[in-house]
């Protein structure tokens, strides 16, 4: 009888270990995602809250896309980005993200992990400054809403004043993107490669994924018009 009781105790203990291990296995990714957001410097979180990018409107939903970024005077850049979605209890708008730099054949050259803030800002571990700064944004976007974007680019800083326009189908960016998008037109000035330039851009806010994408940008410089932009070539929504 005693041996039987000991046998049952061992089996129950073993089952408990298996259960604990399986819980840790499934909780691991969620904990890592929450930790990625929690590791952002408090000063950056304060800036992001003040920008209007986080804490309001819909959370970022899980998705993966492959994009081609055209750049002035440089070869296109190919990326695959996997958004985990906004973790529970994290401010809406933040999502852990894995960015894969791809070669022309689609093979991964380099992997970078960080936190994306609605697709406009990417925060790497340990960073203390934002490369892109947003001012006056109010989400959800309404037609006529205005805000400003400042970003470092090519040894200079560009400043764009943006206004929200009409809603269009998000499928205009890629057929697999669900829901609607808000078109945003931006114009501004700044310095690019230490040269004074005028800049204009077309940005779309994709409501269902909860991110922005700059589909087209033009920089007018003394040497002519330089164009850049983002083209989505593959898209798939993930599981919540």
C-alpha cells in the first residue's frame, strides 16, 4: 500500500513537472514579447505617449509582410517583417517585431529584433533616442487631422507636416491586407546629405494591422527629384 502511494505521488509529481514545463513553453514567447516592450527606456516611452502614437486607438495585430524599399541613389532594400502584435497590458500601438534583411533571392542576410511603434518608429534594444519623432498625432485619425513627422535621413533631418485625407481600401497597398486605410499627404523641408531640400510623401494608415506605411516620397534637391517608397509584395495576417 505504501509503495502504491509512493508510486502515485511520483506519477503526480512527474505530471506536475510536465504541466509546468508545457506552461513555460507556451508562456515563453508571450513573456519575451512583453519583456521587449518593458525594456524600452522610460524617456522614450514618455516621448511616444506624448507623440500620440501609443495608448489610443486599436492595438497592432499580428502579421507578416515582405516589403521592397526603394531609396535615392541606392539599390532597393528587401525586408521581411514579422509583427507579434501588441502584448496584453502594453500600450496600444507597440509590437515586438523581427526584421529580416533579405538578398535579391529572398534569403535572410541579417536578423534584427526590436519593437515597432505603428510601423513608423523602430526601437532597438538599448536605444535611448528615436530616429523618427512624431508630434501632434491623434488616433483614431479623422479627415483633416494634422501632425508632424521629423526623421533623420542621410546625414540630415527632414520635417514633414501631414494632413489626413480620405479613406481607401487597404487592398490598394496589397490585395491580402484587410479593412480600410486612411491616406495622409505630407510636405516639408529639411537637409538631405547636408543639402537643403523640399520633401513630399504619401503615407497610408492601415486600420486593421494598425500601422503606417510610407508608400511614396519625393525629395526635390538641386540635382533633381529623388524618389523613394515602400512596396508590399507579400502579406499575411497572423493569429491573435
